[in-house]
C-alpha cells in the first residue's frame, strides 16, 4: 500500500525542518501531489550545496524562518498557515554535535516539540500530527535484536536521549489534549536514511561524496557497526500513509511507529562503503580512523511488523537499489546540476509506480 495522491490535493500541510534533506524531498513530493505546503525552519540550510536550493523549492513552498524553541514563533506560524496536517521534522539531528552542544540539542528536540504541540493545541484546522524522531530513541541493549514500538526508550548520548524525551512529550500531549478532540498524533522512527541531496556533516554518504569528489580517502569511524539503511522515499512514504490513517481514524493510529528496512538492508558500515565505491565506479579508497571516538551505537535494527500489518507499508527498495539510486543522484548532480529538479521528480515518480494508488 502507498499514499493516495487524491487525498493530498489542496491539503494544508506544515512541515517543520522543511529545508533539510528529508524535508526537501517531502516538500517536493507533496507539491507534486497538489498539497499546499508551508514550512518552518530555523535558517537557510547550513550545508553547501543544499537540496532545498538545488531543487528551487522556495518557489514551491510557503517558506517561513524561525526557531521552534521559541513558543511565540510556533504559535505565529500555526496561526499564519492554518495547517490540517503537521509533520514535525525540525531537529538538531547530529549525534556528535549533541556531545559538544547538549543544551541546544535538548532545547531544539524536546522544548521545540513541546512548543509546537502547545501551539497546535488550540488550532481549529489540524487533524493529523506526526513527530519524527529516530531509531536511536530506544534504549540500546547492543544485541542482535530488532526493536519494536513497545520497547523501552532511552539514549546514551544527548541526541538519542533528546529524541526519547520528544517521544514522551508527544505521548503526553496526545493523551492529555488531542485524543479527546479527535486529533491524531503519532511518532515515527526510521532507520539510517540515504538518498540524493544530503550534504550534512558526519553522515556516511555526504562524507563519501565530499571525499571522493576531491580524490581523497574516505575516513570511517566504525566499519563493523550495523545500521538499518533505507532510501529516503521509504520512510517518507510511511509518514504520508500514517498521516492519511490518522486523518480517518485518529485514535486507532496514534502512537509510535517504526519505518525500518527489511532485514537484508541491515548492513555494516564497511559493506555499505564497499558497495558505494563499486557503484561510484572510479578509483576511490577508504580508511578507518585510528582516533578515539565518542560513544555511538554498534548494533541497531528496527522491527516494522506493526507498520507492515496495520498500515500495509513495506519497503520497496532493497539495499543495493537504495545505494544505486543514491549514488546515481550524486553522479547526475555533478554532471548536470540544472536538471536535478526533473531528475528528482523522476525518482519520485518511479517510486510511486510501485504502488496501486487510490
């Protein structure tokens, strides 16, 4: 099962973090389906280049800038945009940055979530709300085990902890305020997302692209660490399916949801880099860093049986295809930057072709 484009036509959708990697893909997809898309982000994208600008999304989106850790900003944007559906993606998303600036991480990821939900509490138009967290919100027991939605939340580092806190904030707001109003509120936890247009720091694909474009060796920190890799369109499809379900049956579909890849896409960092190097197709190399690193999870998997069974959502790309789609996006970008809107839309259309739409 996939999304229903007819459902999204003319819907007022507010996306926080819309200028980010996932937010940009989501804005383009929603615009393609005829939704009225508004966004709230802190500032211009911090990476250069950035997908939001590459796709020219400022011409397609009602673009707003402000800090979600400020309640008045959230309230102003909610009143201005009158959203029917809200997908909250704004975050401090980098694990290692959370060690150097934990307070900013908690302010953005926890207080920002509370501010947005508080601003939505008296919104007359909203029907569906999704708070995007992470697979790292679970208390990681470092065993060969795929986490389910009922497992304990936690977090060793400030980033993971802040996302677990955001889960608790969302749950409390739903049960205290939104449930009795018939407004659906869910949280979504995805795996390690890859895809064209990500240039953030401390992520394996952007690090690879930057290194190999300069003919430098890629430095990786934990080659044996396993991650649930998935193409960006996979979880975005899950979020959109979930938003539709929340609209129609809010109480039934509120709560936490995993949107992870199939087991065969849970690969080590080394296996991922080796496949990327093969697809990149040039003389490239990588090396393991000998530095002592901050704590990061070694084993990490998601069990998405709940989404399979109750939403009819399943991944459509296997590991090899996800990597191929990603690397070819970048290779196309570096040879024909002016065509990336069309190329990205074509990737979305190709993905849509895997579903029987209503």
